[in-house]
C-alpha cells in the first residue's frame, strides 16, 4: 500500500506544531505589565447594617436607652447638622449621647417617630473630602416627626451612619433643615451651654 505522506515529514511536522503550541503559552516577564485595580471609593455593604439602623430608629421612638446603647460603640461621635465638616457641633462618647437624649426626653416630654425609611448599606474604601470615614455604613433617608405636647413637625432627614469592625455605630452625621424643629422646641440641637 502506498502512503501519500512521508512518515519522517509527518513526525517533524507534529514536533514543530507541538513546540509552536507550547511556546504560545509563554510570556516574557519583562514584557508583562501588572495593572493594579484600585477599589472603588464606595461599594455596597451587607443588609445587616441597614437592619441595625432600623433598630436604632425603633429604640429612639421608644426611648429604649439600654437597647440603643447596645448598638453604639463606646467612642461614638454624633454630629449635628450645623456648620461645615470641621466646624459642626458634636457629642463624643456613648454615655454622653445617651445622657443627651435622656435629658431631651425628660425636659421636653417629646416623642420621635421615623417613617418612609430609605436605607442604602455602603462600604467606604477611601475617606471622602467631607466625611473622612472609612468602613461600612448606611446612607439613611427618613421622615422624622418630633411631637411636643399638641404640636409636631416632620423633617426629611439624611444621615450617614458608620460602623466599627464590631458592627457598632461609631459615627452619625445628620443633615436636615432644622427650622421646624427649632421653632417647635425653641432649642438648637447640638448647642451646649
């Protein structure tokens, strides 16, 4: 039987193809460019953080200070919506934050409710120019109603609530139009005497 191919040419061709295929997978290290991908400034975080914020609103509505204290970090900072990033008033420390709200409840007899909550769990990978906070948190939008005796006012509140590694609230940045609250209470939240 006569073959159309010379066996030696076939062997040489197979060896050449095998070497060609093997060499295609090699890359010269000096030509390889390593590109590091920076993490985004913000990304999504676990829904658990939003659930904690909802609990915080419930605890405020019920003035349940023990439960409120249980979800706060000892070194929490509560930022009021006055001034700029570096000039706004704040309360530092869980005991002082709780003491403020106990005093507010006692002296005003006021009530607070939170409705129409929109909560977005986030993770800040880099400090922003304004917040300078890194880690997991929640962008929270809610209608906060404050009632004193027969009068009440409702404001749309925006808050950035940040957490420490133990999932305790470490920073609360508040933003809302304070006009209605100041008219109702005759008090500017955050001012200290």
